[in-house]
């Protein structure tokens, strides 16, 4: 019998993190320019930190695919492909990449500054893809996109990233030995 590359434990961990992301996405504050402030990025950072690059990225990819097929998992209990091709679609599309990059950072955290660098890079990639798609869909300038999609969120993005990273590292440390995680 051939051994599977992914264990039942991995599947359960991925599913739990996907579910946490669904719940966190519902914590949403509408903003004037149309891009809501949600706790999705908090959950995505947690996924990368706790599960690492591959499993963290996969958990968020499952989240995005569930939303794409119409399951109401996105902010405001929305779902459907229209969320991926709308003004905020770039943010959603980049979520798995964000989790993967942050996961790489935690996996290489013994290299000085790597974890913080990858945490910042993952967040910046999310903003770059999100702003680019916002500008394309809304036919707006990059400055308008940055004003609507980045500037109002910088303070909370920093807070969410720091808290999620610290919490995630604690969870990873405590669960790591029990679950044989690296």
C-alpha cells in the first residue's frame, strides 16, 4: 500500500484553518471607498504561521475555491466568482500566496530577519495585487487605489500582522510537538 503525501492530520489542520478563516472573514467593518476592513488577513497570517507555507497556502486556497463556487464564506457572507472579479477580487485572489509567503518566513525563521521580511512581503503582495485589480476594475489611478485600499488599512494591518504572528508562533510552538510539526 502506498503512503499518502498528505495525512489525515494534515487534512484536518487545513480544514480547521479554512473554517477559522471563514469565521474571521465575517468580522467586517464597511469603509467609505468600498473596501471593507476584515479579519481575513489576520486569519491568513495565522494560517501561514501555524501551518507553514504549503498547508497554510492550501488552507486559504480551499477558502478561496469555496467562495468561488458560491459558498458564502467571504466578508458579509458573500460567495461566488463575482467576488473574485470585482474591485476587491485581487485581495482575495492573492490570499493563498500571502499565506504561502508568510509560511515560508516561519519555516526559515532561524535566518535572521527572514520571518519579519516574509511577513511584510506577504502583506505587500496582497496589497499590490489588490490595488492593481481595484485600479483595473474601477478604471482608477494607482494613487486612488492606494488611497482607497491601502492608506486607511495600514495601522490595523500592522496590528493584525503583529498579533497574528505572535499568537501563531505560540500556537505553532505548543501544537508542534504534539502534532510532529517542524
